[in-house]
């Protein structure tokens, strides 16, 4: 497997989410790779793509290829995961596990693509990575 960067590297390093398969390569650069199969990594990238698409209106992104700021990316990834976890299990304030959230979404909704993302946009909009985490 070719080492490919985890799309949740910065959120994991910032303690906004976790993944048992994330391997810290360069902390200062915020680079993590996936220790699992390409299938897991592809699922994470697919989730980020879906979260980006669902967040376009709320974040004022006019087209899919528009360059996103660090804050927009953090809102999409962290706010999206926190919101998905809230919708799935009702848990608030608990650090989400990326693969667990994806698995629970698939179990409950059949596929991550059929998840009711309209219930998560508030979490994305309100997320601030400047808030202190334990």
C-alpha cells in the first residue's frame, strides 16, 4: 500500500476526532497516514467529499473546485463528524471515532450517502477549532 495522507490528520492531531489506524508521521507538519487498507482510506476521503458537498451552501462555497480555507476544512471535517455522531447516537461532547461514526451511519442508514446531512449543517456552521479541547 502506498502511504497516503489521512484526510482527518489535523482534526486527529487537534483531538477533535480519533482513529485507531492513524499513524503520526510528522506532527509539526500535521501529517498522518492510514495503517489500514486503501478501502478504509477511500471511505474517509468519500466521507469528506460528501461533507464538503453538503456544506457548500452553509459555508458560502460557490463551486466544488473552490479552494477552501483551513477553517472551512476544519468546520467540514470536525463539525461534520460531531454532528453525525450527535444524530446517530445523541452523544454530544464526546470525541468521535471516524470509523465508528462511518460504520454506525452505514448500519443505521444503509450507506453514508443516505445519511440525513441536513441535520448536521448546524454543527458544521457552529464549529470552531479555536475552542479548547481536553
